[in-house]
C-alpha cells in the first residue's frame, strides 16, 4: 500500500467516524465546542452551562430524528 493510499484510507476512516450517518450532530458538536471556546476566551462563566445544554439538545435531536415513524 502506497503512502497516498494509506493517507486516503485514514482520511476516509475519520470522515466516516466523525460524520457517518448524522453529519448534523458532528456540526452541532463543532459549533458547541467553538462557542464554548469563544466564551472561555472571554472568561465568561456561561460556558459551564453551555456545553451540558448543547449535549442535551443534541441528544434530544438525535433521538427525535431516529425514532420509529408512526
């Protein structure tokens, strides 16, 4: 296996692992982490409540999206 093929396989693995069947969750996690980083850089205590709230909202959205129809 050439280096180029190995790098492509590695990239495909991480793309599938991170985005998989629910890319909106990956985007949501990225946005929540980015917002947390920005608030922490501003030394705002709101970041302590933001990340758990974001996790809860993303979990509810994921369950809602995956529930059986009907």
